C-alpha cells in the first residue's frame, strides 16, 4: 500500500480464518532475530483485519482495515485487531 504497509487478500475465507493466518505470520516474524549495525533486533508486525461487507467498496474495506491497523499500533504493536463491522 505504501511505506511499511502491505495488503494480503485471502479469498474463500472469513475473519476468523484470516485472524488465525495473521497471528501465525506475526508470531513467525517475531521469532526471527535480525542484525542491524551489529545489534540484534526483533521485528514485530501490527495487523488490521477486515472482512468485506455487502455493498462495500474496496476503498471502504481498506479504510476499515487501516483503522484497525492503527488501533493495533496504539495498543502496543505486535497485535492483530479486527475492524469494526459497520453493518451491525
């Protein structure tokens, strides 16, 4: 999407399966030790999840996912947060 943000689209899925996949990816990345300038660092991933709703545009879907991403960062990073469902 830009900067340090990217999108993974899962087809034939739902928010529960997507959250499981996102957490597996997050935990795998967290376990890898990286070395920058002779220092060991841990990389973490914050994830915003959204499931498309009836009559929702791609722009609206991405906006909800982006809001969830920033909520994950606000909560301390290295988390997965589900977007608010506007149809409820």
